[in-house]
C-alpha cells in the first residue's frame, strides 16, 4: 500500500485557499488527520469510495474533500485559511496506521 502527499510543505497567506493532495495506490476509504502544534492529533474527515464525506463534528464548513477516482487522488481543501488551521496534515488509507516521517506542513502568515 502506498500513500504519498503533495506538496510536501505549503505556506499561504491567511485568507487564501489551500489544497493538499493525497495519492493512493488503491481505492478505499481515506482519512485525513490534523496534528496541531500543541501535539494533539485530531480526526478531520474521511472520504469513502462512494465519494461520501464524513467530517468531524467540530470541523468548519471551510474544509472539503474530493476524490478523483481516475487518478487515485484525494484533495483536502481549506477555504479562506486562518491561523488556527496551522498544522501537519496526514492522510491514511483504511485501516489507518500512522507512522513517523515527513509529511506536508501548512503554514500561514498574516497579511501586513
């Protein structure tokens, strides 16, 4: 099973839209997690092969996900990003097993 994410690191200005991509080797349920700067790992959402999305109950509507079956890509989109969105985001195939490593990082900067 292969899961890869791109871009590896992303820096955006607060208020911009952010897209993080997850390539998968097989079509199956994909989970997105958010690793906050305080160390907390939090479930964000999962997207099924039927393209149904199940979001965390406290996830803002600004977060959406899209499955592109042909390319086996899952896009996590954060609309109008805010500083509170700063985190390391992980995607994982079901069943999930998170491992240590380098994963995409989203950084935001305030407009001057």
